[in-house]
C-alpha cells in the first residue's frame, strides 16, 4: 500500500454518506477534495484519488457499516478471481478495493453500447464460481456489472452471505435473451430505464410472473427497431 494510505483514509472519514429506506441512491455530504466519486449505490458511494488511482474506496452509509466488514469477508472467501475486484481491507465503514475500469451495463443501456453475449456467459460462470466457494450469488444487476475489455467484472458482492435467491440475474438474463436484440445499439433515455427499475422493485412484491412483467414492458417500451 502507498505511503499516503492513512492520509487518504482520514480524508474520506470526513465524508457523510446517508442511505434511504426506499432503495434510492445514497446522498453525500462533506468535502472530498482530491477525490472523484466514481459510483453511487443504495448503500455506499465509491471514490478514487489521483494520488493512488489503482484503489477504489467504497464508503458505506454509517447505518450500513456492518456491510463493509461482511463484504470484506466475502472477498476473502472469493480469493483471487478475474471475475471480481481485489479487496485490501476495511477501515470502519470504508472498504478498500482495486479500482476496476469499464462501463456498467446500466450505462451501456443508456448510451447504446453493445453488450456482448460473452458478458452474460461470464456472469453465469462467475455465479458458478461463487457457489463453488460456499457463497450465494445475489444482487447481481446492471449497475453491479462492468463491461471490461469485452468481459464481465462484478463489483458488488456484499449480499453473497445471505440466503435465498432474489432472481435478479435470472430476470435480467431472460430480458437480455428476449428483448435486448431489439434495443441493441440504441441509446435508451434515462427516464425510461429508471421507470423500468422502479416498476421492477414494485413488481417483485406482487404475485405475478416475470412473463407478466415483460408483457407490461413490451407495451411501454418501443421495442421495434427504428
């Protein structure tokens, strides 16, 4: 680790990250001069410093600090794997990871960047690897998968110690197989993607099938090529 390590951590400790109860992105308060925020999720925000660009600092909301330690334990169990970042340790609510370049699949949809089938196949392989080390691959979605040199890199493993299947990846894969060819290469407006995301979170609590959800989407999204 670099000689500026402790200084970087102390600077990040001045930041307050706050989560919400409605599955919306966290909010950030405080100065983080010298850092760039490179990602925002529902539990944490990720920062990077030009002084140590090879590292990513995942700062959890204070109410989610236990997740930082839990995620570090998951990375320890995963070991060295090209499917996932490397974890260097935790400092309170801060998880220190290798910085991974690439664009999220969420942004690929927004920008019309092609998502190769190799990425989908790679996630399937990664899920098998996760199970082989005794963990449970959950919470895999568009914002947690990077397109990195044509392959998949999964960047959030915090829920792999939980039981049960949330089916998020299975639903995404079904959507990729059935609908993605119809929007491949087309930039989808942010408001459309966000609407679908919110509808999905409402739908998962209802007694209906993924086919019913996709039928509803087919009426909302112009799937026909222009």
